[in-house]
C-alpha cells in the first residue's frame, strides 16, 4: 500500500525558505545601511583630502619613531573590533544624530587651535575626535553605542607620550640609585647621569621605558575590555599595566649598571641589548597576564553587545540626511580653509640683526669645548657668538628671529631651543639665577656642563614662559596675523673650577635687563 500524502505538501515545501538563503538574507546589510556606508566612504575621502598632512604625519611617526611602532597594529585591531559588532549593527537601523555635529564642531575648533599654536598633538587628537563625532552623526546614537569601544580605542592612534620622557628618566634614575645603594655599589648622580667606579652612565630617552609603557597601556586597555566585565578589575589591571613597566624599567637600568660593575661595560651593553631589550619586557608582560588570568570574568564567547543594545529602532527621519551631510562638510572644510589664511601671514622684521656690544665684554671666536648649538629651524635670522671679560670668563649668546612660523619651523616646539635631543647633550635639572631668571643645566659626556637662560620675544612682549608666548601668538594667528618672534639664549660652559651659572649671571648683570637686550637685537639696532 502506498503511503498517504497531504495534498498541499508540495506547495508547503515550496513556501518554506531555504536555510542558506535565510542565512544570507540575515547576513546582508539593509538599504539604509548601504546608504550609510556610502556616506562613510565619502567622509573618509573628504578627510583624506582635507587632512592629508596630519594623516601622513601620523603614519610617518608610527613608522619612523620606534616609540610608536606598536600603533601600526591599531588600525587592524580597530577593524577587528568593528567586525565583531557587525551582527549587532545589522539588527539595528542607522540614523542621524544632529547633536553629534556639535562634537565635530568643537573638535574642528580644537584642530584650528592646534594649527594656530603649532601643536601637532592637538591637531592629531582633534582629528580622531572629528572622526568619532562624524561617525556618530551619520550612523546615529544607537550605532554609536554599539561602536563605543572601537571609537574610544581610536585615541590610541594619536602618537603621544614623548612628553613624559623626562619624568620617566628621573624616576628610573631615582630607582637605580636606591637599588645601587642596596647592593653596596657607590654611585654619584647628577640629573640623568650616574657615575660609578666602573663608568659614566646616562639614563637616556631610549632608556626611559616610554616605548614599553605606551604600548603596554594600549594593550592593557584592550585586554581589560575583552577579558573583564567588572570595572573594579579593569581598573586594577590597568594600574598594573602602568606601574609594573615603570618598576621593571628601573630594575633594568639598575641591572645594567650592576652588571657593568661586576662583569665590565662591554658585557653589560651586550646583555642589555639582548636580554633586557627582548626577553625582560616580554617576561614582564607574561607575569602581568599570568597573574591576571585567574581573575578574568568575561567568557570567551560572551557577546560584545547586550540584547538591549541590539534592540531595533525606527530610522531617524530622512529629512536630516541632506542638512547633516551639508553641515558636516562645512564643519570639516572651514578650519582647513582658515588655516590657509593663517599660513600666509608674515610679520615685518629687521633686514639684518647683529650681536650687541656689552660693556666690559669683548666678542671672541665661538669655540666651545663640547660642540653645542641651539636648534631654531625656520628662523629668518640666527646669531651665535661668544663674549669674554677681562678675567677670561666666556659666555655664549644665541638669538633667532622669525617673521613667520609653520609646522616644524616654530619658535617653540620639540627639538627647538637650547637642548637639541639629537645631540650629545642631555637636560639634567632646572635652576634659577639670582636675578630670578629660570635656567636649565645641560650635561654632555666628559662630563661637560652648560647652564642656559632662555628668553622669548613676541612683538614687544618678553617672557620666559613658553606657554605665555604660545597663548599670545595663538590669538594673533587665529585672526590671520603674526608679529615678530624671537628667542635669546645666554649660556656658558663650566670650565675647570669656573661655575657656568655664575658666568651667566655676571654677563646678564653687566649687559643690563635681559628683556631690553632681546628687544634691541630683535629691532636690528
């Protein structure tokens, strides 16, 4: 007997969707999302065109500066983080967030401030914030909530951290001295230089541990997000990622000096490069992860977005599309356009400047015992000369005058001034003259010591405050104008028993008020 069949069984089978087709449909992006992706693509193109200089500068820093090599991995990590949230994005609808345009506008203003002040960090950070705000403005707050961590993690694209190098050098030197005393190795310290019976050691910028610390913070934030749910555990883990690398670097510096004391300098240098350069910090990372592992409280397969976050929502009214895109474009174009106006501004300056005559002092040939030359790239006029009094005391005078300033060619910036980080000189301490002027002490191998007093000029304003000068310049540049800007550096080497600081003080006293001297040189009189 044949089996009975339902007369509508065939049609019912046809009515059921094929599982593979259903999966494909679920995995596809809806038409509103396709429109949103097109807008994001146009946004990316606009950002590349408008901010190519900043984007290329950031990429070159990632590639060329070893401190920031780890950032080359951040774009890949960001892509992975967004991909992990793609299912959640599909289950909601993109919409516009007009209030996020305020976010973009404020960051555009910060970018303009960074451009006017010549502060790359402000521009780079503002660019990242602009992207964050633009994404939320085009996709809506719902999508922004889903993408909050990738958007936040984008801050690690900004090359920042070199600013704390002097602080880390000081901490490393402090720890080294304490540990050396514990093991009975006699040592004398001056700034970042440590002398022992074996040799003369410098806690250089490369020895500050900043590379490992910055990379460890970026790694720690990622691990804290992926492996922990409780904020208390995340905070403790991040604290460990900051504190332990600093302690480890102090141990590394002490270990290098101790090994040199017991086994010789050559062995210590090789051991430091091989063991400490690779294995030591890898061991620190393994220890941190090993201790934290038992406290991970987030399941490996736990979703990155909760069900509440994925709840579908009605699309924001399409009437916002054209205004939002137009306003966003204006907010991005406006600061770049005004920066072109600022770039063309020039100040009127003297056609030539000369070293002044100082009572009781004669100009002599500039011949330092240790090569030293301040860096002031982009200056229209530069003077560098030496003076000697009747007792043979020598003092060096440097002056640089600007009619305009641009990126990498500003009065105040990294690598500009008395201390050239690419030279053999290293900053050791700040001081103060009896006239109340701030000074800085530089040391070179030898050791050679040089004290320097720096004074800035902007228009008729004179000050030792770098931030004060930057604020004064900022207002003028935002209005599309510039005034003459200059820097005066009076310095001296410590020769035999002569004290460099005393030589500088004598020169300043006999030359008259330092601000008058600076204005006289700047005027070309």
